[in-house]
């Protein structure tokens, strides 16, 4: 299979205006992925599927990721004038990355027996119902998995034929895999609470106004 | 009621004496028809229990019914998700009295490894009364057989009349329980407090 750089160059050549980006993977897998832009995602996905050298005809997995806002601190050596003498000084710079929701597609070629190629789509922000173009019209197997991502992360896939909840019930309003999800307070008796469970248990202790102070006494 | 020693003496002479209650319970406990449904991996152990190697038929429980109208026993075999719980309660409501429930495995008892998850019910006893609990993940077929024998013992001990009459014969004992509704964040209500009595939370 050709390298991801070649893939990107050919896709950009085939589809005018497509802005692809290669997302490096510094982990042990070292597998870079292709980040598609919203406007041309469908066309690029179609190209990956139809191109005779690639023929990525099988979408094996679609998953969601919730990326929070993050600031990365970097130490940078800067040359500065200190008391009229130029010196190299280490400075910490902060870089802010706004959060987003992400859908990750793993596609293979059954015909050429190669893959996976990792394709990513990112929303503009972490707002509820943030839109992404659906790739179900390209890879039919993404249908249920995009529904699952909608169910658990709240990404709205535009162009999906049947976007509704798949695992949770229709009346459910939360998105439980998002990092800001808070489960309903349903703590019950535990025989040996510790750590986080102990913290939960403490919130359910009966009030002891006599011992804990007057602020817990109900006003008469 | 006939004297136990007299009954034994008569039996030695070839005269078999019984009571209505004994005969009735003997018939019931040796022909428990379970409802045929499984929820997760525990169901595989339940199938093994019903199949030839462990042979639930030895205890009269082999007739798995595909309809709640014909079933005496509900084996809750596996993880009960919040989405599935209303259907389980509805099936229980559709069973005729007397009916029994075996809560099979860690998930059906308490939610098991999925407790505190957003989608799993923390035990089926929140909505329906349970007769026998079997711990295990999943419990072995022997454990299910043991639960079955415990249930048989319970049925055998149920009185038809008197002050200690069996619960299902009492007029004011409900045979149906409210089906929980799907709420915006959780099931509504999260537990039926007429059935479910968790211990009070104590200061650690």
C-alpha cells in the first residue's frame, strides 16, 4: 500500500479544494491518520473507496473521541538581551488547543488485502449536536456505528439516513461517553466504601447538626 | 393434620397418607416451568444446565416456556440493562401466580462489574421480588441446580392456610409491579421502594 503522504497528495490532486492533513501518531503504533475537512469529506472518502490502487472498500470500525480543551506547556530557548548581554534563556510557552469531538474510521481493502487506513473527522467545538458529514453513504457499515457515536457523544452526522439513538432509549437526553457526563445520583449502601465511593457515601450521610455545627440546623 | 409418627407407622403397613398441602406442593415443586429467555453469558450456563450433561429435567424444570403465561419461574440470567428492565418487569407481570424469580449471576444481583455504569440496572430486585440469588460470574450449572433445589425447598415449605400462609395466596399481596418508565437521565422511578429495601447508609 502506498504511504499516507502519497495518498494525501493524490487525493488533493483528484479533488480540487480538498484540504487534507496528516495527523502523526507519536505512540508505539506510529500509524499516522488522515484528517478530512468537512466540505470535501464525502468526495475524499469516495476517492479512497473508488481509486483502483487503494480500493478501501471495507469500513471495519468507527469510533468517537472526546478531546477536552488543553494547554500544552513547552520550554523554548530564546535569545534575549539581559543587562546589555545577549543570553540564551529558557522560557515556558503555553499553547492552547480548544476541545473538539472526533470520529475515527478504520478502513481496509478487501480487494487488495491492505489496511487499515485511519480517517478522522473533527467537529469545530464540543457543543451538543456539533455537526460532521456522515460517511455512511460511502461505507454502509458505518451506519450503526455513527448512530452509536451520536448516541454516546452527541455528534450530529449530516447526511446519515437514520440518525437516532441506538443503545440508550429515545427519551434519554445525556451523552454518557462525553467527559462532562455526570451520572444521576443513585448511590446506595456499600459494605466497604473507599476512595471515590467513600466520597459519594459521605454526601449521603444523615445530617448531624449537633456535632457538625449550627449551619446545618434548619431555620425555624 | 395427621401425626408424623402415626403417618410413618401407617406407611410401614402399606398405607400412604398425605395432606392436600403436601400433595399440592409436591406436584408444584417437581414441575417448575421456567420462562425461556436469557440476557447475557449467564444464559449460556442456563442452557448448559438444561441440556444433557447437567440435565435440569432430573428436577422437573426442563420445560422452558416461550410464553410468560405458561411459566412458573423467571430465571433472570445475565446483565439487565436499563433499556431492558421495563420489559423484564412486564414479563414478570404477565406470569400467573404463583411465580418465582431466580436472580442468576453478579449482574442480575447487583449490576456486577457494570455497577455504576450509565446503562446497567443495579440488580433486578429493584423492581420485582427475588426468591433465590446465585452469585457467580457466571455461576456454574451446579450453582443453578442448587438454586433450583433451594426453590423447591421453599415451595415445599409454603403453607396453604393458616397464619403463615404463603405470600401469593394472600389477597392483598400484589402479583404485578409497576413498570418503570424511560426518563431523561435514568429509569423513573430508579427503584420500586415497595419491593426494594437497601440498607441505611452508615458513617464509615
